[in-house]
C-alpha cells in the first residue's frame, strides 16, 4: 500500500540577517523621521506662536538682548565694559528704530497699545544695553536679520531663529526619551520639564531659552547613556552630549557651572564598567574635549568681560545673612517654583491658580513616585539636582542682597531643574514601577493635561498684551482675539501655529509611548521585590 504525500509547496527563503536586524530596530524604536522631526516641528510651531503673538520687548530684557544682537551683527563683538545701564553692560551701535521704550511692563492692566513699534529707521544710534558684555556667539546666530530689517520683519525673524534653535534641542531631548531607552515613560518627564516659561522665552530673543533647552538635551542623552544597563553606547548620544554641553557652557555666565553640576550628578556614583566603555569611545573623548574647550572659553569670556558685574543699589536694604536666608526659603523659593512653570511677559502676568496646580500635580506625580520607589542612588541624584539649583541661587542671592538686592529668578535655575522630571520619569521605568502599558497611559495622560495648558498660558498672556488683565474686582473679557493691540501677523495666526504645534507634540507622545513588542502588560504585584 503506497502512502500519500501532499505536493510540496515552495517555501520562501528567509530574509537576510541584515534585513532582520533592520526590522528589529524598526520595531524597537520610532524612526528618526517620525520622532525627531515630529517633535521638532511641534516645538517650533509652539514657540513660533509666542514669537508671533508678543509685542516688542515681550519677555524680560528682550530689548536689551535685541540691542546686543544688532550690535554683534555689525561686528561689535567685544565692546568696552562700562557702567552703561544700571552700573553694568556696554554701548552698542544699532538701528535707531530698535530703540523703543516699554510703557506697559510691570503694569498688567495696561495693554501694549501704548508702545511704539520698531519702524525700520536704519539711522545708527549709540545705546546702552545691560547685555552688552554677554558672549557674542548666540547673538551672531539670531541677530543678523536686525540690521537689514530693523522693523517687525527683522525682530520676528530673530525670534524664529531662536525658536528653531530651542526646538532642535528639545526635539533631541524628546527623541532620546523614546529611542535610546526602552523605558518610554521618560517621555512624560520631557513633557513636564518643558514648561510654558521655557516656551515663552523661546519665542523671544533671549539666550536663557536656548540654555534651558541645552540642559534638557544634555540630561536626556546622559540618562540612558550612563544609567540604563540595557542601553548600548551610541555615537549619536555622544554627539548630542558634546553639542548640548558646549552650548550650555557658551551662552551665559553660569553655563559652565550648570554643566559641571549636571555631569557630576550623573557621574557620581558611576559604574566602573560603563566608565571604561566611555573612556574607550573616541566619540565620547571628542564630546568631552568639546565641552572642556567651550567651558574654558565661556569662563574666560566671563572673567575678561566682567559679565557677572552688577550695578550696586543706591540704597541697599539692611539685611543680615540669616535674614536673607529666611527671605529666600520662606518667600522666594515658592515664587521660584511658580516662575519656573510660567509667569509670562515681564513677570507681571499670573494665570489663575488652577493652571499652576495642574502642572505641579504632574510634577508631583513623577517626583513622589520616583522618591518612594527608587533606590537610594536615585534619591541622591534627584536631591542633588534640587540642592545644586536652589542652593547656588540662594547663596549667591543672599551674599549679593546687601549690595544689589534680590535679583535671582526661577528661570535662571531651569537649565538644571529641567532634568529633575526627566530623571524621575526614567527612574519609574528603570525600577519597574509601571508596566509598559501603564507607562504609555501615563505619557498620554500627561500630553492630554499639559499640552492644553501650554495653549492656555499663551492665550491668557495674549489677553494681557492686547487688552490688559484687571484686578480681581475688574472684569476682563477672556478673548485672545480682541483688544486694543494686535500682533502684526494677527492674533489668530499665533494661536493657530501654537495649536498645530501642540497637536504634533501629542502625536509624538502617542507614537513614542507605544509599548514595545513583547513587553510586560502588567506591573509586578509587589514593587518592593523589584526595586
């Protein structure tokens, strides 16, 4: 009896190993095009909304930075340090139409309609600016449109160049959070770290915004590189570390100190095996060299140009060291926190308290869970970030208070503090506090909560600029499309750009938080067994 055998079916040949590896990489992380570019365009449009919405001198000291940028664009890189403005700064030769008085700042009930817009007069005038001694690198990048177009065209282009630089750094931080570690909950930290104050500064001519974004990009590259045992060393991460660290060291006087703080917090303590791998990496050595050279050059510029020199007050407040510490901790620390979230315009526009409560709720969710479920080394790093930022600011402010008064602001600490929610979110993933599915849910919840808040901060600040916001007993129509002043591009254009940017960032958060194939679908029954 003969046995029956079915006809053979031709089998397709298995894919080449290189094809398998490429497909596996594609499943493990979002593509560069889908993640980096989505985040970049989203952040750029959100920043552009602020750039298009604001009047001239919209953020703290923007006019001072515009004068410095216009002077650098004319070749005045290192003017003589003089007591030009409030006992500091230098003189710059700039187009006359960029010299405009601010008649509405510190007066939230007054709209920007009283101010004179930049009119295009190219006649050169010698003016004093408090930013006249600052490092010229940033101003050379953003300032070139101001001399050929000393009007709204040049100012808007300079703002958009600043927005593009900030968006590129923030997009790099966002890409690091979803592509260089399997712990996708780190994306929630990025969403919480990029506060409305950062975006507000990014929509103006102000190096502080690029400094904050560089801190975020540096933290986001260092965290998976140094702390994730499953993450390999990546050349792209080394490049990002080198660029972000160099930018941070270059922009402002405190940049080298902040960069040193970030590197120390991330490296101490460090695993010996990972340090050996880094030292054998040529890309890391080049990145370290770039940061060292940038820090040395930045510190030398600060010393030679006396950048940190301030003008003394005519009648300094009598205050002991103990009184100064009490004033800082009791009164100013809470104000620093609110300022880091966002007090737009010239620190004269406070949103309804609910906006700050919601942002603090998101931050508290990350920080408290990370402190409770992390290891001691995780707690040490989070405490060190807080202590370095608040401690250095408090100490310098108290020492200088008898001569200069209290001058610190919350935004000055953001280049370091921006790393706290990013690190806390990473700890939640590293210590298996949340499953992959729940991590994705947390990221998406943060997107649904925080991105509309970004729009709320912009809309309310537009009301302040266009109509003024009255006191508690004065009714102010909450309409960002109305008012006695409107931006040249139109109020609707600014809101539309920011709305599209938030939608794209929501797309990035949704796609980047998607659980990896084969990941856990449930959190461990006892977190204590895994931490």
